[in-house]
């Protein structure tokens, strides 16, 4: 116990403890500038930082222990465990034709133009909230809803923006989203409470987004939808999967435990999917050519990259804390941050800037959340829910709506594929064209700015049952 409290000394002093994290950031920014913001590339950055700093530690054996302690820390293990269970749940939903069910429902409403864009935004937000995947929502929406909407008279740019924005909505709000799990775990908060307290910001931004869509959503070229092409992507029975999705979201909010919720949700999803012929045991898991595969295996495997990155980043952060770097960072912040509002603004600026540069949101949330937001927020008695909401909501804005981000590069590729399939009536879009029309993300950024400036939704850590009085 005594050894855990011992300071890790470095040649160069406490600021040297920032090197692992600093090297990680430099490499992450570098690969992002090269338009290759890949999580695996960021592994290299974090590992390089840890290995380089090893030679600057005065006690290298103790340094090695600190690296392992960082990976074993509850803040690191909680999101890893949650991601594994959430990954399986999301994979089961996707493979059980939930997307096709939503598409069938939207199409058969008979909507066109602006109404179709509204339905597309709501459907994308619903799916992303259920499955916790922004990128999966973009793939599903741009592959089918985008060409259908354009042919029904929707504005192509607003329609694409509605799909990406819906994905960001779910990424920000879903209990099973990696960003929700990261933001809650990094602040020591329960997921259910975080999601309930986050609703006010997400819903406010969504309502404003709908108003903008109503104004600008039409104006495209109206034509007949080639039903014979779209029919292959429709399955009305897929709508039944909304039941386990809704049950899981409710349990996650009610219990505040993602493993609890997704375990029940996954079992219910499998049972319902098999009963209604939407999935099969042989599709969920199988052995072929000496290897195990299937939906469940893929669901776990899909979370491996972000899990490894989380372990490495948390080691970087633990090294910084053991070397006294967190105290130096807070001492530096004290020179500029004097109020609760200033503390919240600094957290938002840091995570938004990092997310904008990297084009990713989970890594900045983990990095800023554990090394800066938690200790600074505790100093100013800012409630963990509030800190988690600022981290998550701001990280899910620019990471989805700047031209070099993976989200818009993926959307561009899918729009090009749609144009090649359906001809000139369905235009191919560029990231620069789309960037201003990711309305939800720009709106959410404004909403969070308003919340920080005015104190809307602000909560404090309670002491002896009473809110702590503190300057705003």
C-alpha cells in the first residue's frame, strides 16, 4: 500500500511524466493530418510514448509496475468490459435486420422531400441510439436511405447531413455507445444517470435540427423510387427488433449498468430474432475451416481495437499521475481557470480540439477525461454527470462534421457508390460540401456552449446532502 503512493521520479522532473501522452498526441495528430486517422496507428503512438519515457525513469522497475497498474485500473477495465458486451449486442441487432425494418417503415409511410429527410434523421437517430454505432448508422443510411431520399425529392446535402447527424445523436446518447461508456467511466459515474442527465442537451439540439431540416430539406429532383432495387434492403419483420432495443435502453438507464442491460438485451434479441426467422444459431456462431466465426465473434472482435487503445492511453495517464504530472497540470490551469464556468469551458475546448484534429471521439474523451476533467472537476465540485456530458457532447460534434474526419470521408465514399449505382440523379458529395450541413453536430456544439455559459443543467457534488455553494 505504501509503495502505491510512492512518487515515480523522472530525469527532467514532473513534466517528463507527460511524455507518453504527448508522444501519443503528436503521432495521433500526424496520422490524422495524413488522412489516416486509424485507431491502430494510435496504438503505435501510445506504445512509443510509454517505451521512450521508460528510459527517463529513475526507477525503471517501478515504471514497469505503473504501466501495468494503469492497464489494471478500474477506469480502464470498466469501459473495456462494457465495450465487449455492447459490441455483441449491437452486432446481434444489426444482423437481425433492424436496419431493414426501419428502412421499410420509412419508405412505406410514402414520405417525400422534406418529410423524408425528417424521417431519415429520426430513423438514423433511433438506430444509432439502439445500437450505439455512429459509423454503422452512416453505412446503413447512406447505402439505402440516401439514394431513396434523393429520388423522392430530398435535398442531397441536407439528407446526408441528417444521416450523419442521426449517427452522432446516437453516438452521444446511446447507453451502449463507446463514447457514453468512456465519458461515464472516466468520471466515475454510472451510465444510466449520465444518459438521463444528457437527454436535455441531445433533445434540444435534435429539435433545433428538425426545424432547420424542415426549412432546407426539400428542393431536390423528384422521381419514382426504383422499388425493385430498394426492396432487397427492406424487411418489415425487422421492426420487431425495436422491442429488445427499447428494453435494453430502458434497463441501461434504469439500472445504470451496461453489462446487466446488454446481457439481458442480447439474450432477448437472440430469442426474438430466432423465433421470427430473423437470425439463426448457425449465423450467430459457427465453426468453419478450423476457425470459429459468426455474429457474436465479430461483435467481440469489432471492439478489440478501441479496447487496446484504452488500455494504452490509461497507462500513459497513470504514468503522468504517478510522476506528479496531474498536479502540475492543475497548477497551470489555476493560472487561467478561476471559476466553474472557466473549468467547464477549458474541458470542452480541450476535448473538442483533440476530437477535431484526430477525427475520433473516444480517445480524446479517455485522455482528457482521466487526466484533466476529473481532477479539475472534483476541485470545483462539478458533478460527474455534468463532466461526462461536457466531454461526450462536445467530442461528438466536430469529429463528425469537419472535412478530414473519418465520418465524412466514409460518407463521401458511400455517396459515390450510390451515384454509381443510381446514376446522375443521385449526386456524389464531397466532405467540404457536406460539412456545413451536419446540422445536428453544429447545433449540439452551440447548445453545449450555451449550457456552459449560462450554467443550464449544471450540478455540483453534494456534501452532507446539500449542494456545495460555489462561484459560477
